[in-house]
C-alpha cells in the first residue's frame, strides 16, 4: 500500500505545481484582456494553459518560445496592442469572435501566423463571418501565414457556411515563407452541406512575401465524395471608404504556387475606396511577372493598379496582356517585355510611367504597348522604348505625353510602328525615332543615295502653317558634306550630301547640282534650324541664296557613307579614295510625331498642290514627278491610295486623281544596292476580302525591291498628271505589317519574295478572257548591280504609254547599267501594261545600256499567271541569236562601248508567242438522241482554267444559234450536256470554244431530228414582262364552253431541272420569280385532263 500512496502524493503535488507556478518551458498563452489596458506586455491580460488545458495565471507576458492565441479559447472586450518589440513562437487567431492585433512596435513570430477555421455550430441556411486583423504602424515578421485549413469540419444543420478572413493593414508585414489560404467543403457522401470559406486581404501597409501564394480547397465529412466548391481567396483590396494604400511585395522566382485555384488571387480589387493598390516585383534573381494569361489571377477591373519593379533580378513578363490601371515604376534589373510577345496595356485614366535606370542604361523596352481608357498617360522620366517589331497604340480618346522619354527602335529586323490614332486620341511631346540603314562591311555596294523622309516635326512654319523638320539630327551619326559655314561636318566645293527635288525645272546635262532637278542643301545651321539654305530655282551652283522650310510629307535625298568613324577597311577614309566600306548606321531623329492628316505641301510651294508643269516648259522627262515621303513612324500601304468607294475618304487621298480600281497609281523608290529606280503599280480592280490592303504586293507589277508597303522614314516619287492634284495621308494609311530581316537589307523597301505572294486575278475579268499575266526580266552585271522591268498583260490596257497605266523608267543615281521596255510610242518604261496576249506573236523592244564594256546577263526573273501554251523568246539582233527563256532563263552577252550596235534599243526584243502544238485541241464532238433528250459529248486536250465551252443549238436550220449551257474548263478532258427539251423537227448543235484572251473557235455542226414538242407550240405563250426582275404573267384561254381548264405550270432552267410546279385554273396566271438567279428559263404548260402540252415559252430573269 505504501508504494501506491507515494505515487498518489506525487501526482497531486505535480498537479498543484503545474496549476500555480511560473512555466519553465514553452507555454500556450490565451488573450483575456482583463487588465483593461490592451497592452500585450501586461501579463495580467494573459492566461496560460496548464495541465489538462486548465488556464492559469501568467507570471509573464508571452515570449519567443511561446504560442499565442487570440479568440481561440476566450472571448474578450479589449483587443491587444503592441507598443514595444516583442516576439513569440506562433500566433493563432480563433473563431470565437473577430480579433484585431494592433502593432505599433514590432512583432517577430518565429513560426506561423494562423487564422484558424471555424468548427462552431450554425443553423440552417445561415452564415458566420470571423475576421482576424493585423493593424498598426509597426512591423510584423513571420515564417508563414495561413488562413483556414483543409480538414476541419463543423457542426451544421444544412447548407450553411463560415467565412474566416485574415486582414492585414499593419505598416509592414514580412512573410519569409508562404501564404496559404485553405477552404473546405463538408460532404455527406456526395451532397455538399456546408462550407468553410477563407480569405486573406491586404488592405493597407506593405506585405512582403518571400515564398509563394497558395489557394487551395479540400473536402471532409461523412463518406465524402465530390469536388469542393468552397471559396479560398487572396486579395490586395481597397474596400469601400478606405483611403489606405496596400502594397504587395513579391520576391520569389515564381510568386504564385501553380496549384492554386484559378481566378482566386486578385492583385487589384477596389469596391469603392480611394486608396491605391500596388504590386511590386522585387526578386533578386529572375522572376515571373503575371499577365492575363495567368489563370490563377482575377483580372477585373485590371490585373494591377500600380505596378513596381525593383531589385537586380530580371522580371520576365508572361505572354498575353499585362493590364495596368495605375502607375508604372521600374528600377534595378531588366524588365523583359519582349521575349514572350506580351502586350502591356495601360487602361486607367491619369497614369504615369517612370524608370529609375532599370537594365542600365537601356530602360524598359516594350514589344507591344497600348494606352487606352481615356485621360493622359505621362512618361515622366527614364528611358522607355518600343522594339524593332513592336507596335504602339493609343486608343479610346487617350493622350500620351512622351516627354522626350520614348524611343521607337529600328534595326535590321524592323522598325517600331505607331498604330493608327483614332479620333480623339493623341501623342504629344518629343519622341526619339530611329531609322536603321543597312551598310556593308565587305564592299561599297551600300555607299550611295537614299530616299528619306521625316517621321517627326520640329517646328511649325510661320508662312504655310505646315509642320516642318530640320536635318541636324543626321550630324550625330553620319558624315554630311556641304558648303563651308553651312553647319556640315565635311566641307566641300562639289556635290553636297543632301538634296531636295523640284519638278518645275528643265533638266540640263551636267552635274547633279548644276543640271538636274535636284537642288543641293547648302546651309543647315541657321538660328532656326528648320530654316534651310538652298539654291534658288535657276541657280546652277550649290550656294545658299534662298531659305526655305521643308514640310513633313516631302522626300529628300541623302548620300550615305556609313558612320563617322574611318574603319580601315580600305586605305582611304569615308571621304577620301579609296573609300572605307560603309557599316550599318542607326539614325535617331527627335521631335513631335507626325499624327493625324498630313496634307503634302511641297518645299518650294505655299499651296497644297503637287507640281505639274505644262507643255510651256520643255521638261517632259520630270513632268509631274513629285518627291514625297511617308510622314508617319509606321509603314504605310500604297494600295490604300484612292481605294475607298468615296475617293476623298481614302486613307491616302489624291485629289483629282482617278480611282485606283480603274487607274492604278505608280510609285518609284531608289534601290541603294543597284542604284536603280524601282517601280510599283497598284493592283487594278477592287481589293477583295481575300486580297486585302494588308497584303504585301497584291499587284505583281513591281520591279526590284519596290513594294506597296512604304517603310517609315522612306521617300518616294509619284507622278501628277494635272496641275490641280494634291496628296494627303491619313492615319488609316498605316500598316503594322513588318518586313523580314532579309528584305530590310534593301533598306526601307518592304519586299516579299514572289513565292510568298498570292497574286489574285482581276476581280472583274472579261468572261472570255483569262487572268492577267506578268513577265519580269532582269539585267545583271553581278549579284549587286541589276535592273529589272515588268510587263503586265491586261485587256483594258493600251500598247502606248499612258500615265496611270504604265511606269516610266526613271533611270538611277549612279547605276552601272540600265534596262527598259519600250512602249509602242517608244517611251522607256520600267513597268509596261499592254493588251492581252493574242494567238499571234507579240514583240516588245528592249533598251539595254551600261557604263562600262563587259559581260552582262538577261534573265527571266518572274512569270505570274503566264499560260503554259506561250513561249517567251529573247531575240538578239546583234548576234542573230535567240533563246527560249522558259526553258533557259539566263542569256549572257557582251556590251562594247565602242560598238553602238551592242547596246541601245535596237539589239534586244522579247517575243511572246503561242505554241500551236500546246494549244487547245477539240478531239471529238458528238450528239445523239437518248430517252431524256439529246446528249452531246466532247473531248479536248490542253485545256486550262482560262478555257470555257458553250453548247449552242439552232432550230431555224442554222440561221441563228442560242446557248444551252456554258462550262468552264476543269482540265478533265471529257465534257457533256443533255438537251432535255429539243424542238420538234430539226435541231442543229455546235460547240463554241472560248480560248485565251478572246480567241473563239467552233466545232462541226451536228443535226438531230426530234419528234418532241411541236415547233408551233414553242414560244406560243405570251409571257409578260419579259425580261423580268420580279414576277411573270400569262393569260390562259378558255375552252369551247367558256371555261378555263385545269393546267400545270413548270419552270425549268437551262440544265433541264424543274425548279417549280404549280397547278392552276385561273385565266390570269402570275408567279414571283425574284428568287431565281439571272438567266434564261423555260415555262411549260400542260393540260391536266388529257396531259397534252398546251404551250412552251422562254423568259429571261434579270
């Protein structure tokens, strides 16, 4: 017994000690708040769980090794406040009541902060909301933070739900691990009966999360089966009435756990507060930045309000749209807004963008960026750019204030584009616009002239009110030569580097400056830099004897030598022989972007008319040629010239020019490699849905690198045909289509290889003619020095030169060779449009020339829609030789400068002729009586898609023929048609063959006697109106007793198909035929009593 008594005493004293003494090890503290002062540090506000969970008096406030509970086991009226620096092992908020912990000092939690889930009983169809809050001006740190769990169930009646939420408004909250938000659905087998929903709300202060954010939901209950529908939410929240500014700072490489619930995480929620929600990506290493492709995020009303980037790690924006309603701020490492092709969208009202040297010194580069939602978006500081193939868009009456902090980049791949600005949207302030120029590190092939234009303006002319530009930006990147004292970095007494062009001069033989229509620029350093010194109209030397302004929309000529560094590639320099090879250069022009409508005002005029000098001046060669330029920082599409059905609404409008559909317009570019003028002619006819104005080269009529796509910064020539014509560019002329890298080697000529072009046929071809064909011929000295011509075949065109139909050959600037095709009136053309090919051969004289004697080549460079039946021969009158160019595409020949017969317009001609052996041949044609009528068949060879057949019949012994059926060739060889309604008596059948380009032949005639409907019944019905668009009528006569018999009416098409059957006994028969397709139809009327045919007639549906 003694031993048992000793054990009992020991247990008793142990219990007493545990209930009354100060704890020696970690303890669990419950907040009671009974001292009345709310102080965390007052031990009287705490109870300590002792043995068997019995609360005891605390001898101290909780410490670093203690677990703290608020609202777990005890309700209270006074919430705790921390005013000093304290710590604990863990902190749990219970569900007995909503609890707030105010931290004005600091709290270090070495473990987790947890908002416990509720396990209380609630009634049927009811809910319970419990909130745990961290507030105050102090700092809180913890290892992790959790709201809810995945296992706790609660006592319920049915269909009830708890909401537990953890709210942080404390000044600084740092979680070194994860934030986990868990919810639970309670199931009874497959029936969900209750829900423990959980949420974390950041409503003020800064919360730094080093780990990941996770939302998850689970199931519990009795034999639970199913999917949880409970809600788990993480939100940066600005509730109604709140003026607090919550900031979420993320440092993890992947801040959101990929297993989180879709749409459950919201970085910007505002239900009516005035505060600002900020998300900051602050990773020290590479970090994912979430866009609207992140399914875990809620993107309404925007993915972010304010968005901030800091720290050295690269921030990688996901693909999709990065939606921002507030401000952008970046510093530290690179923000990659390019690699995954994201679109950064600023969709608030008043917004600002600032960069504090991110990716030093590059700043932020966007691939695609959109400003919308109205208001002003201001780029306040730092460096922002749109990359080489990026697009800048301003929409929805928004204003972008660039402030000189925006660059539109350009390189060998492409150039940034500014999308069409809708009415009410604007871009203001200086923008840096780059223009890449392709050089060559191995040859002088890229040294030469460029056609240029300006995408910005730097002032407004006091005379015309036009936006004007200056040339000083060029001095930063390249050598510009000009007269001494003119502000150039190379002085010269010969030709300058910059030229303007005027049409109203008679070209003379002599130098570029002394004899041509180009006027050299002699001074660029006037007080107003946009006041340009140049030569008066008739001055023959490059002197500054007049001052002009150059409005945007004008082109200018620039001589390119590479950059300003002598690179030692040859023994000379950039300006002395033998010249250094010209490397690549990127020019940067600073000014206000040209936006809105740009009416071209030529630099030597004050009105808005293009220059056209009539016959009173002997300037036939340059007459009507105007040197203009793309005014926008975007590619424009020449196919939009006069393309609208209402011409003055066209995206590029040529007042008093004809419509493009009937008179396509030509333009000319300089090719910096070949030094030739390359030409492009618009596509004729209507642009169809399948061939829109976003297509590169919808017309196959171009030479060299010319294209309908005119790059930003590119000048080009157009030709006026009258003195009252003008040119205007509109925002909708822009195209965001980008050239490929290989095409940009031909500088600012957006050219696509023919293999990539789907050439549409004429949308309104003559029924008896095939699609237009194009032949292109190239003259070549080597891989660089070439010239090209194109011949287009169109039945509407003339063999004579017609402006608006053909493109003159404008020669070149320093070209070493020349090739032209001559019109019937001996005009040298780069593009010649001639009548359609005929069955006889067509001869097209060529002009060839070269600066030096030597070996040259002529090659068939392109052929489009050219029927296989045609041969293409090159005839050489000097050697009395010829070459089949469809079989052998290259012909080599020599030019001897001391033998005029080896060059000029007498040596070569291009001959196009049909090969009769390959032509359409009718092998057999038959007609025979069958039970269903008369069956005809025919067998042909060498037919193609431009061939059609018409079966014709005569019922008047061959005096006249009518068409029974028309069939377009499908290359099957065998064809046929059955005449289901042959006339009684003699029927004569023949086949009409519609060959290429209007050539028509007929088969033999075949006679068939038929016992069908009597001839006197044919056309005995008086059908009216005929032709008709809507209804037809006829009168049915009465029988001998004065009654109208019952009859049947059939409407039959030309193929013999019965389209409609109607019984009637009306004396006046009428029927609606408006739904029938246009064509010829047969009406047959049959007596229902004796089944005899009463009458047959035809009518035409319009």
